[in-house]
């Protein structure tokens, strides 16, 4: 079984070989044909791989959003400032809390996101825009 088929199965989706028609503009058809040519693979297989990758991406981001929603407002502040690169001491000064309190919030955030370090959290949420937390007064 190919990787994309495994991914579709994990997501609970099954490929219907009879209905693989997609409304694509000419540019998209051209891009898919170029990729298929470069990889020496059928265009339909490229389409399936890209759809599976898009679904996996969407599933991952939906899961991250659920984790984010589970955070308290203060945990969200701490997570955002952590992702912006602030140290615990800087976060504490900004939020008018003790560094030990911030350490506790960071721990709770890491537990909720199932991560072991602030670096892992930063990497996990690296595509998210936390710039508003850096500009606003909390």
C-alpha cells in the first residue's frame, strides 16, 4: 500500500477510483503535469498525494487549534510570548507575575500541547502569528 493510501486510511477516507475528477484551472493542470513528469508518476497519483497531504495538514492544524482552545487566557498569553521568544523572566515582568508562576504556566501549556520543551512548542506553532501579543499590553 502506498503512503498516500495509508494516510487516507488513517484519516478514515477511501479513494473512489471512479470519481477522481477535480475542477482545476489550466495553470494547476500544468503544474501537476510538470510534477508528474519530473517524478515519473501518473498525474492522478500526484493529485492523490497532494490531497492527502492537504488533508493531513488540515487535520494537524485542527488538532493544534483544539489544544489552543483548551488553554486558559493566561496560558494563551504565556504560550504566545514564549513563541515570540520571550524568556520566563521577561514574561513575568510583562504580566506582573513571578517567574515561578510563569514557569508553572509554561509547564501547563507544554502538557496540553504534549511537548517537552519551549523549543518544541515554538517549532510546533512556528507558522502561527503571535505578533499582536508582542505589541499589546497584557
